[in-house]
């Protein structure tokens, strides 16, 4: 066969003049030509010779390599400076046939054979690898311990709970609330986590977390608002599991969608119009009830001066909000208390005690509200322009003492309700079914159980707005302040009783959550014991949080532990007696975005710890509380 035909231009067999060098046997050459296949390296004569020679030389090369490594080992042991790995160069034959073999692409079968040979070589270099690692420094990991995927609500919720700083005590409508955060603080925290500057986006994510019961408004009345005067609390029932995908922060699923040319879908996250998706859902929270000027004839509205119009609008708000409050209490009675009493969702032996623990004296408050609402409605029906309401309020506010007793017991009722849902799946199913009904207005039972205490605080707000637009020569200008003073006295009693109940309840909870330590008695169940403040701080910017408790007798720092989704605390150091506690701002510390406090035991110089708060206001609050406690 003519070689000119074999090696013609463009032929797959023209590999560096392979056939001119007679590296293939004639029979293999004819086989490749007939099948029009490229030359495989295994067919080369040089490859077969090399393979036979290499199998004969493997044992000799292996022995020589081991002897060389043993010599290196002896040198390294005798001289530590030579511990670094020494490269070993292996020489290979560089014949023309070997160059041709290296040029051709290896096949799959050959790769397997080579891997087997390399495995033998790896086993023979174990000693070399051991000595080469002696002087290697361990490289720090470039991956963070926990990466926040902002589209996953579970990640955002975990990071938010670890980042947000709780305020120990705040007052809204004359009522004290504990362990709260404001709406603007939550939006600030979420914007930082999401690494965006759009506060509307942070508000949307916060409301998505609220829909999954991660937190709630202190009065259960509103969704998350980006305001400093709206307070929120975490749901501490231990059963809340936040899980979901916030699709606005995900990429589009359409394969034809790009950043420059968004796809057809209006819900595509790449659409510029997504900035306008935020809806003013606050308006959905407002009652669509008509105003006073729409409830009376037009001629009466036209004859009334502007100041009296404002006064009538304020009185009208007092009347219809009292009707709403009474309707909410009726809802609890008809959809919760009566079904629980007449069904077997709770075993009969503890059914009555459960109703007492959860609903307490709610029936008394319902009677008081019903009487007040009826009196206001009768006067409204008699007069299109209500002359006065101060006399009615004075007569009924005198009977508000049941509000105080209910508020003092409220924390126990809430705990009993949550506990029953944990231990009784049948009751959990019943509660879920009731809360999904339209009558509940998408509000859980805890929201209705909070209304009596929040309603007591709102009376003064409503009365104050009426008093501001009341003429000085009017009888309500004298009567309304009297009613407000009476409400204020009840609020003072309520806050005092709630403080005692909350303190006793939290101390009992902490006594079971703080793991016992040998030789340490915190004496938390002492009737005189008080929990002054609690909060979380960090040892450094990148460390995890530590839980701090300030009691009237001691200051303790704990590690936070979890067992079956329940939070527990382990003492981080020995408690410091309040008389021996010194808290101050250090003069020298590494600059960061955190604010340090140094806590020191003046009795023992070796017990000093510096912790960091997230804001300067939280640091100041801790220092002020400790100073006030030590001055008592």
C-alpha cells in the first residue's frame, strides 16, 4: 500500500509521520485503514516495549526509592532544620518513541492502568509526606462558620435572634412590657443582615417572619411597622419553627431570564417594578367603620363648628372601640370557653382548672365592658351631638379593679395555654382550627387574652384626645381628668402586680433552666429575690452570645445551650455578688462597631471579663441599673 495515500493531507493517521517510522505492525496498520479509525497508543510497538520494560524495572525503582527515603529520614532526625520535604525527581527515558507516546491522547483503559501505578508510588512516599508536613503551618479556613442565605427565612430568623438587642423594660400606654424591641430596631437589624439599603424590603422580610409567629406586637394589634414607638416581643413558647423561602430575594426560575432582559412574569424578582410591590397593608388593619360625620344628618354636620366636630369624632371613637372590645370578649366566650367546656379536647379531670388558669376573671371584665358600652350607646342614640361622656366614665371606671387582677395573672394563663398545646395534640388541632376561622380575624388566642390589659391603658389616650378639644367651660373639661386619674391609679397597681407576677414566673423558669453547678447556690426561689435585668452580650465581634442576668443579689454570666429546641444556661464563670461587682467602660480596647463593658469582682482580681453590647444605649442601661442597685 502506498504510504503517500496513507499520510495524505487531512488524514486522521498523520501523527508526526507515525507510519514512516514503522511504529505500527502491518496487520494493525491495515485494520486502522479499513475501519477509518484514529491510532490508539496501545497499538504502538514502542508502547508495548516500554510497558514490558517498566514492569521489570518497577521492583528495582521501588527499592531504590525506599532506600533514598530512609536516608532522608535519618538526616532529618539528626538535623531538625532539614525537616522540610525534599523533592525527588524521577528520570524517564526520552527516546523518540516515548515522545510519540506522550504526544498521543491517552485512552480510558490506559488512564486506569496509570492510576494503579500511581497508587503504588503514593504508598511509597508516605514517609516523605509525613516529614514534609512537619513544618507546614495550618491555614485558617476561609469559609465562615455560618453563611446567611437571605432568601431562606430560617437563616434570617436565626441571625436576627442572635443579633437583635432586647430592651428590658418599656412603657406603652401606661403599661410596662419586658424584653422588647422596636419596629425600627428590627428593620435596622434586617437591613444589615440582608446587606441592602431598602428599608421597605427589610419591612417585608420582617412581616414574613411575623407571619410565622417568630414575634408579635405587644398588644397583638399590628403587623411590623418601621416605627420607634411600636414594641414587639419574641414568642417564647419554644415551638416556633421559622421556615420558608422569600421569593423576592431569589433569582428567577425562567431559563430565558437575564439581568438585562427580565422575563415575562410580573412576579419576576429582576423586574424593576418590584420596588413598587410593597403594599400599604397598614390600611388593612384599620377599621372601615364610618366616622361620626357620616352617622348623622348632613344639616347637623353643617351646623356644627370645627372644634365640636373634632370632639364628636373623638367621642365616636371611644364608643365604637368599646363596642369592639366587648365583641372580642364575646368571641372568646363563644368560640373558646364554651367549646372547651362542652367537648373532650381537654380531659375532664383538668378541664375546669384549665379554664380558670387561662381565662381567669375574663367574665367579670366582659360584664364591665358590656355595661359601659351599653351606657355609651344609649347616649349616642339619644343625641346626634353627644353632650358629655365624663359622668358615664366616672361611674364605670370605679369598677375597673378586675382589670388589675386579670393583668397580674395573665402571664400564668399564657404559659398554661402554650403548655397544653405542647402536651395535648388534640387541643393543638382544636386551637389551629379555631384560629383559622373568619371570626378570629387571623388573630390567635393570645392576642385576645392581651386585650384587657391593653384596653385599660388605651382609655387615657382616648379620654385625653377628647379633653384636648373640649371647651374650658364644658362639664367634661372637669369630669374627664377625674376619670383619667382613676384609670392612672389602676395602671400603677396593674404594673406593680404584673411586675411581681412576671418576676416570680421568670425566676421559677430560670431556676429550672440554669444548670446546677457544684458549690453554687443562686437562691432564685427566695420570695424576696428580684430579676433586675437580663440580656445578651459577646466576648468579641465574631464570638457567640453570652446570656447575662442581673439579680438583686448577684450578677451571673451563662453560656446558651439547647436541648430538644429548649434553651438552657450553663454558668460561664462564678457569680459575682452585687456588692463586689464593678462595671465600667474600659479605657483601652480594640476599635470596633461594638461597645465594651468590663465586669470585675473586687474581691478576687483574677475574675475580670470584658463583654460587648451592640448599642451604646444598651451599655448605658446596664451601667445605670447596676449603679441604682448598688445604691439601694
